[in-house]
C-alpha cells in the first residue's frame, strides 16, 4: 500500500531541533527545503493534482462545460487563487496533503487519498478529520499494535503577526474523537466508489475499537513560512485538555516563501494536466 516515493519528499529535512513546551512536551521541527527544480516540481504537480481528480477522469468531467483541462481544474476543482476564502483553502489543502506525504513516505503509514476528489465546492474545506493514516503490524492478522493516526494541520504562510497555529491544530484535534467514526466511513465509501474494494475493507479494522482494540496516535502540525516560525509562540502550546494527550505528536514544518510555492503548485497542476 506504500507507493513509490515522489521526488519532492527529499525536500523534507529533519532539523534535529525541537521545542519543549511548559508542559514538557516535545515539538519536532522540520524544514521543507523546496527548490526550483523543474523535474521535481513537474512530478509533484501531477501527484498533487491526482488528489482532486485523476488524469483519466478529467476529460469526462470537463466535457459538458467545454472547458480545457486547466480551466476545469481552476474553475471547478481547485480553490480560487484570489477570491476569499480560496487562498486560505489552498493553504489548508496544500498543508494537509503535505502532512499526508510526511506520514506516508517518511513514517511509513498507509494514507488513503480520498479527501479532495469528492469536494463539491472548491473554495470550501472538506469536513472531518484532516488526515487519517493507518499502520498494520501484520496485514494477515489483526494485532492490538495496529495503529490509527489522526493528524490536524494548520498553516500560516502570510501576514505580519505570528498566530498560534500549533495550538489551533491541537484544539481541532480534540474534536477528532467526535469526527473519527464519520471520517472513517467517508474514506471507506470513497474507496468503495473507486472500486478499491480490498482497500475499503481494510478500514473495517479500525471501526470498532471496543471489540477490536488498536493504538491511536493523535497529531497536531503547524506549517509556516520560515519568517513566521517563532519558537516562543510555539512553546506556549498546551495539550492538557486533549483526551489523547499521552499519545499526541507535535510537529512544526517551515519553509521559505510557502504561499508562493502553494500558488505555483496549483498553477502547474492545472497547466500540466
């Protein structure tokens, strides 16, 4: 279930640094060292586009409009670059997909990519848990060590005042206990609709934790443009109100000029379709 690692994943860099909160929680710090590499960006834009619409589906979906592929993606599927809340939805979707890549290709989880293809309004965020990821100790046999990871991602790629985005992610993560069952069902249904029946059945493993116990990891991720990454603000994050505080992972990912990167990736994803 782990796919071939896309080239852009090599831009994830573990800084080896961490920030400790007043509660003694460790926040890992990663940097996303993106470059102006034509081949890597081309491959990444295709990987990114597939989250919203498979290439083999675009022609069928655009036919009635008379749109080109790029026009269909820009007008129907992708969040708008200029019209609010399009830009914030773009940064949110981008961040969730980047965290999905981190979980799948760096931490070796299985991450079904079903969240964006079913969006009916491009400028709106999809409801439910941001990222759900799964790890099986033995695919032939269930064990209590099988893991469901639920991560919330919050971004700040622009502005002058640093916002407590990691705390926002923690606060949203608290709600995942309520959203979990519906989000699992949403993934299962979308896999079923895509005729990925065996993958859909794998979700069964995590739908009844009372009778079929497993490990559950919570995650909160804040993504920043590097000029907005502030260790003092991050250190103020608290998790004492979180129901899974003993198994919560805190992470920051920052990179240079991230909003420009976001817009460029959406542009390429449309133009290169």
